[in-house]
């Protein structure tokens, strides 16, 4: 579990990908080139995109927006699980990604209408 204050960076762009997080308290944002791309809140999972598509480096910074507590899930822990539990984790992450992709498609559609 990691706790951070407003504006603190959890992970920086181009750092190695070794984990993803579940937000237990507060909010975080993905920030690239000093622009907040998307904000996530309590209960959301963050950092999983690069984790799933096997990128070796983070594509943006992960920054605390408020007093934030994250539960870190290291890849090494998942790799130690038996195949059944690994499958449960990967299926859960794929569902989360599906929801996030639909959310992004909706935002793109709204922007195109403007």
C-alpha cells in the first residue's frame, strides 16, 4: 500500500512497468507533457494498460490529485499464482479494459460532435 499527497508522482513516464494499482482512497490522474489526460477515483484500477500489452515502459506519469492510497499489485505476485488464479486476474483486467475502451469511444464521439 502506498500513500501520497497532492501532486506526488507514483510512477514516471518511461519507468519500467512492474505493477498496476487499485485506488483505495483519493484520486489520481494520468499526466503527459504537463497535461492531465484522465482522472481515476477510489475503486478504479490504474497502470494496467502497459502491464497487459507487455510494454516495458510507462507511457505517462501517474500523479496523486488528493490524499491518495493505492494498493500495488506487482507482476511478480501474479506470476507466482497457479494457472486458475492467473486466469481470473487476466479475465478481470480484460473486462476493466473493455469498459475503459467504451468510455474512451464515447468521449471521442462527443468530441467529434462539437
